């Protein structure tokens, strides 16, 4: 899958790291551990989702640098089909 590790374990570790960072930020902002812990757990999911959206957009932009092969087969087949169906 394009060299990416999409295992559940890596996502869980990412969520925990994001949660710890948010928890640290809330503690530095003056929240008590009782207030900061549930808030960090709730905020970890949307923050990680936003991060994944940015990573997907970056990955999509990187893939547009390579030329894409067109799978258009032209109208030759549809013309032949149209001629055979209208002759009857």
C-alpha cells in the first residue's frame, strides 16, 4: 500500500501520542488532571482525523506528479455497436 503502514497498532500509538501532547498542553494551560484527562481523550480523535486528512491530501498531491494512464478506449466500439443495433 504505497509503503505506508496501516496497521491498527500504529494508529493506536498515534492516538496515544496525540492524546499525551494534548494532555500536556491542557496541563500547561492551567487545567487540573481531572479536567484535562477526559478532555484530551475526547480531543485526540478529531485532532488525529484532521492530521490524517492533511496527510492524505499531501499523498494525493504527490501522486499527481506521475503521469496517469488513460483507460479511455475511444468511441470506435460504441459506433460499431450503434450500427449493428440500428440495422435490424
